């Protein structure tokens, strides 16, 4: 999956509202009479954005269940915080996805499963991932339970934007 770079909000037809999401969103948002724009302060539109953000998290779980939530898929998510300031209509997408990734097993791990950011660690090399088991990793960081290594496909060279997001926004 590759992110879409031009992602207007769609209300049956594209509007001039750029979402900066890596995918298209279509919904029954209220528009201006000429159907060109979407009023950001409209209560229905605010509600619908929040609901759509939660729908995105549900879709991420479905992708997990099907084994399609890959590191490449993560590139399509709202990961660049300065594009989603509180003043933007689609800010709930950023915060909702961030909280879901932090607390729910939605990040691809080294073993082919999924892990929540709060239980994940990044390793620079394969040798490090091979050296410490999940139990040993938890012991090393003095955590209960187990910690998992994130996918080996998340690297500074291959996916710098994802690695940066994981480190800065999710504190991995």
C-alpha cells in the first residue's frame, strides 16, 4: 500500500478541503451551498470526523486480522503531527490513531504478529533482535510481561518517517 499524496475530503465529489491523510475519506459531511468546501466548525462535521477516525482504527484491526497491516501500510497513516494541529478539522485522525497505536496491538512486530507501542522496542540490527527474547527484553527494561521487537522493516534507511514517528510520538 502506498500513501495518496492528494487527499481531498470527498462528499460524493472532491472538495477543496485537503486532509493530508495518506488515503481518501468520503462521507456525508455538510458542505457549503456550492459543495466546494466543508465548514470546519459545523457540529455534525466535527462529530463525523471523530466517528471516521474511530472507523479508521476499526479498519486497522481488520487489516491486522487479515495480515495486511504492514510497515508499508503504516506509511498511509496520519503520522506527521504538524499537519494535524488542533486547528485543523482532521486533527482527531492523528490523535485517535496515535492513541490506538500506543495501546492496541497494531504495529507489525519481528515475529510476524502485532504489538502495541507501549510493549514495543526498536532494534538497529538483526543481531540485537536475535540476542534478546521478549522475556529477556522485558527483564532488561524492568517491565512486567514481555516486550516485542518491532519489524525489521522499520529502519532509519528504509522507513525514516515511520521510525521517527515511533520514537518521537510513541516514545519507542
